[in-house]
């Protein structure tokens, strides 16, 4: 895979900050020293979880958004490697593969004029190439019987996660998505706002549940579309947290019952988390505590096949906050899924 950059032992060691009397997560995770056959290489790793990042802004820009999501992987890697290794974190059951890197293409497309249709078309064509990489890598990991944890990039990468898992299992899959938006926009060329609609239309996504949709940022057209589809359900943030019409824990149970009869993926869009630096940061959203409870609740089910955390967009000032937040989600999922 030409766009896959493996995490080397040297790079890992440069990032880990050892401390006398402590044992860090990064000192115990497995790495791939080199790449020959990606499927066989992953299959030979004695682990249960394979983490990789996606350094991608292109999908967000193709949806007229602000770049920055490519930075989430670096922030997360530094934090997760320096998390404590103990009976709660299970670092020896984890491999960190590395990341899919699109910096060269990103540099070529940085100056595109988003007001020009031709420029948007270039971005959307490039998203299709990213789709192929994500799809292939996720499919390889799933086929080995291991669980992928995907970090970074825009929500365009949901499509590759869903397609890769579906192809590996030879069946449609379900998805639970903690998100302020549906990402069910029209099939107008690939971008961060239509990963689920493409996956649904192409027969990879079966049941789709959007948890915490924001009423202020969902168009009438999108609402009409999803209400017509019997395999798409949702609740809204306002109905749970503002009007108290629905109970958060009851909705977790309701959503799990809807998706868990078949294999499903867990998608976490950082736009849904209050004050989380992201591509569409919100001052009103679910708390870190609620998000961690969400990851734990769905992660403990045997049919949970992957975790994807996306749309975080850290700055120099906020990279530690973002990295620690995502590291909590990763370890919460591993604890829940392995219990």
C-alpha cells in the first residue's frame, strides 16, 4: 500500500516518554517492522486490536469545510503511546500500524478555489482514492479476525470502514453514529457529508442509527429523506438533553437493540462533543463523560466490529486535549470489547 506509512520502532521510541517506575502503553504495543503482504502481516500479529490513523483533510474540503482533521492522528499517537500500561489498558493486545498519508496530494490541492466546480470535482475524485485505501485496509484487518480502530480524517472515511467490513464479512452491516449531522447528503461526488448515503445506496450499509442529531443543522430535505427510509433511525440532541423528552440511557438501549442483531460499526464524530476542537465545533453537545459511556456501551457487544473517531481538528494549543480525549475513547473501547 503506497500511502501506508508504518510506525517504526525508532519513531515510537522518540514519542514515548519513559519514566522510572512506570510502564507506558507505547512500550508494549506491537509494531509491523516491514510490509510484504498486508493481510498476512496483520494476521501474524498476536493482537486483538489494530490501530491506524488517516491523515486526511481532503474529504472535509470536498464538503466545503475547513482543513485540520489530518492533525488528529499525530495528537492521538503522542497521547496513546504515553498512556499507562496496566491491567486496565491491555497494551500487549494492541498493534499500532501507522497511518494513511495524503500529504503530497494535500499540498497539491491546498490552493484550490472552493468556488469553482472543477476544483471541487478534483477533491471529490481524490476522496474516491482514499476510499479505496481505507476499504482495503479495514477489510484486511477484519478478515484476520482482528478489530480495527481508525483515527482521524473526515467523516468521508466512514464509507471505507463500512464497505471494507461488509466485504470482509460478505454481508451488509449496521452502524451507530454519534453525530450532530446525518452525513447522508446526496450522491454528488464523494466528500465528508455523504459517506453513509453512498454506503447505503451501494448495499454495504443495512441499518443506520444517528444518535444526537442537531435539529438546527439538519435540513428539511435531509429529514424528509431519512424519515422515508425504514432502515434509518435517529434521535436528536435536543430531545435528549434540552427538552428531556428522551432519556440518554434508554436511547442507548433502544439504539443497541436496533443495530446489534448483525455486525455493526461504531462511528464517533467529534463535532457532536461539546467544545471539542473539530471541523464543525459546537458549544452545545454531548459531554466527554457521555461520549465515553457511549463508546463503552456499544463497544462491549460482540457484534461491534470497528471503532472510528473522526473530524477532530486540533490546533497547537489544543492538540494535547484532543489527543487525550481520543486516547480515552480508544482505551474505553478496548476495555469494553475485551470484557
